[in-house]
């Protein structure tokens, strides 16, 4: 038998993280999930008895103990606080979640002799397709962590891959994302005020996103791999929001009353998606937009109205 594959996963109660954990369990990995106190674990119900849960007490020493006990081959770091816009009271929490905790994780890896990291970034680090221009403070914290990561790569010989995600979607997504909003609008037959709809959206189906994480884990463990590289997890086929809504309506048969131009674009709206990212060798998105939308189950109007 080969050596047992052991993973530590942060952000496992999120949409992408929970799908990754379920897949890792299904293919035989031993999974250790680091969660915050009070985390809602319902999303992991299907596999919670097959994984080891560790609650982070906020200290670096606590993370060192978790990492030393788990001894993972790969750390999958997906935990973050996402805010499309922030207020003054959000600054400390953004830094704590996206910079402090992430830096503690690296220190725990160094102290425990764990070297392989698959990190999560965002295409929003590249506003207007620039090499670096953060759309918002969230994206800036992601870049800040990558700067810290570089120190650990050079000083502690960590090997890292950052997967920069675009928009992700799929079944049972609890986030208040576009398709959930369209479903709710169709069910209530209400009018929905949206921007003029000319911004480009790059959607990647959840199964393809998980495949990217698995492939990155294989890649970062290669003996001849070193350093830190970033890869874009992109469909390669961005689509205008107005066209996306039209396709959704046609595929689902749901009538939508959209008031295009009923609200202005957001500050620093992403009109043009990042197109300069390198693709992870061997990874291609397999699920078409049409196929992905068809895989999203329709939610009864009564269930939508109660959320």
C-alpha cells in the first residue's frame, strides 16, 4: 500500500471548502479540518463522522499543536473573510481572518515540518487586468498574505501554489450569489433592479474548482517543484452579465423581470475579468455553463421565501 494521504483543510465550512473535503474523503484522504469556534458544521453532515475536526483557539501555539498532530502531506488553505465592500468596523476582522490567521498557519507549518501548501487567492487581485491592483480591501489582504508567504517559501523552504478563483457556482450553494437571487426573483415574479449588465462574469463549476485543488496538491508534492506559483482557475469564457441572465432564463424556463440600469455599477466594478493568469498544467474546466446551470436544483418558492 502507498503512503496515506493526509490533508489539513481550512475554510471547510464554506461552499468550495466543504465540496473539497467531501471529495478528499471519497477518494481516500485522511482529512483534518480547522474550524472557528461556533462554526456551522451542517454543510459537512455527509462526511463529518469521517473527518477530524480541530477548533482554532486563536493562538499560533494552538495551530502548531494541530499541525504537529495531523502531520499532513498537504495543507489546503481556503479560509477567508470575503466582503465585497467594507466599513471601518470591518478592517480589523479582515486583517485577523485573512492575514493574521493565514500567517499563523504558515508558522505552524514551519514549526511542524509541513512543507506543501495549496493557497486560495482571487482574480480580484487584478483589477482592470493589471499585474496587481486590488478591487477591494479583501483582495488587498489576499495580496498581503502572498507577500508574507514569500518569506516562508524562502526562509522555511515551503512549497506553495495559489489558485486564484473567479466566480464559483454549483448545487446547494448557500451563498447569496447571482443564481440564488434570480431563483428568488423568478419565484416571486417581482422586479429586480440590476446594473446595465455589461460587466463580464467568469463562472467555474464547483466540480472543476475541486479538480484544480486536487491537481495542485499533486503538483506541489512533486520532488522537483519549488517556490510559489499562482494559477488562474478560469472558465476561459467570460460572459456579460446581461447575457448570462438571458441564458439562465432560457435554460430554466423561468421568466425574469429585470430592470437593467435600475442601479448603478458598484465602485470599482469589475468590467473586464483578469485574462493574464497562467493555467495549472493539466487542468481544464469540463462543465459547460449550460450543464452547470442544469445541475442546480430548482428551489421551491416557499423555501426561498423563508430564507
